[in-house]
């Protein structure tokens, strides 16, 4: 009887410890997945026309010559049609465009990183982009299903100093972590990328291989690593405070605006200076290219203060 009571007490104690461990595991998480956009973040706005008019023509031309964008596009052979569409459309407007793949493809040229893990692959791509930057001081990281208007991106960063650590895009919050959504595109200044590459060497702060138990998406892990260097996510906006980076497709945004803003669908949908749209099919990308770069109303002249010319030797539209 005494031994039975001892066994019962041992079982009670072990059971209690087991429940406590499960409780702690259930409550602990490095990032709480309560995603919401109702949060306080930094806002980075594009320069207004009034601000640009205060600059001399020589200064505007100097800025125009200095702003160059290196596009880092993360691809995989299984997404070959998106890869081909991005190659044939908006990436032609990048001053430098490199496609980084998980494995080589005979169909399209890319830098083979020979890496299956998304975060490890992104690290390698960013390190390569940094080491081969040359005079380029702005970096745009995107997925092949994202459509970007590079001229609008140049306009956003026109008066921003790349020697300052900028980490821009569409910011969202997950628990206590603010990060830039990958599918809306991520913009890094040279200083931000420099700090990031340096912290890659610290496995405690920025591990190359994540725990399988608490694995974060690559955009969240990027934010965690940048946070250790004092770089925080900032929301890219136009002068009216409307977001420039969209993590949804154009038709999805327009459909939503038709329901919520039937009297002013276009204004309710998107900024006139929008930089990205996401989840775009290859056909939608071709339509966007036509609408953005080719279609013009006859008889209308465009008198923008600044003109961004395509890269030399480019076959862009």
C-alpha cells in the first residue's frame, strides 16, 4: 500500500512537471503571430513637388545621376513562368538586376546559390549583392510575382541619403516585431545592407540556420537581424500618406475599392505613385507594362520636374 502511494505521488509530480513544460512551450514564442496593421511605425514619404522645385536644376540632375537601383530577385525553377515574366518586364528598368536561384536552370540565366532554405538563400543573395554593388547605393529585393515601377522607387528615395540605414516597404507587425513584407518588396540603403552583412557574422544575433521549432519566414528573420544593428522597418508612403508598396495584386485592390469606395474607385485603391503590386500573374505583368510604360493619351504633354532615364544599353520600354 505504501509503495502504491509512493508510485501515485511520483506520477502526480511527473505529470505536473510535464503539464508545466507543455504550458510553457505553448505560451513561449519569439514572435507572437497576432498580425495587425494598427501600430506605430516610422513613415518615410516621397518628396513633394514643392520640395523638388526648391532644388536647382543642377542639383536635380546630380540626384538623378546618383540614384541607381540594384534589383535582387529571388527565384526558383518551379516558378519559371514568373521568373521569365519578371525578366521580360519590370526588371529591365533596374540599373542592375540579378536573379538568385535555389538551383540552376537551363532555361534562364541566374546566380545559382545551391541552397534550399529560404532564409539562408536570401542571406547569400544579399551578401553577393553587397559585395558586387560597385557605385550602386540602393537595393530592391523582390519575388518574381511582384511587379515594380522602378522610377517611382527612385522618386521615393530621391532626397534620401543612402549613408543612412533605410529599410523600407510595406510594414506590418507580428507580436512585438515590425517588419517589411517580402511580397510587397523590400528596399535597403547601402548603409542598412552593410550593417546587415556585418551582423551575418554573429551567429547568436543572426543565425544562418534557424531552429526547426521556432522557424520564422525570411522577411521576419531579416527584420530581427536588422533590429540588432539599430535598423528598423519604415513604411514607404506618398505625400498624402498613402502606402506605395502593395502586397496584393491590382485587380484585388480595385475590387476591394469598388465595394468600399464606389464613388471614387481609383483614389480609394492605390497611390498615383505606387511602387509595387504583388501576386501578379505573368499575363498581368505584361498588361501592367503596357499600361505603365506604353499607353499615352494623345494630345497630353507630361511636364514632370525630373526624368529618370533608363540604364544605358537597356532594351526596356
